[in-house]
């Protein structure tokens, strides 16, 4: 009966590696969120301009035309 015991030590090592990766991903997400919040706090007009695009799905398409127009202006400058 004892020869049928499954060795779970491999799983525990996998879980330790997974928790380390999870901590790195969580830290990156929190860092990106903090940078975004800081940027939108410094430049509130950006959030006001984008907020009108993301209210609903029909307004989402308007963002792309404005975005490509902005890229065109940047391309003309350089």
C-alpha cells in the first residue's frame, strides 16, 4: 500500500516557481498602473479626451481615426 504513495515534491517546486513569476507579473502590473495614474494626474486633458472614446463600443471606433490622424501629424514633423 505504501508503494502507491505519489511524490508531490515536484509539484511544490513548481508552485514555488509559479509564485515567483506571479509576483513579478503583479509587480509589473502595479508599476504600469502607477505610471499611468501619475501621467493622467499630470496631464488630465489626456484622460478627458480618451474618456469620450471609451464610453461605449460605438465610440471606440472614433479613437482609431483620431489616433491615426495623430500618427500622420507626427510623421509629417519628422
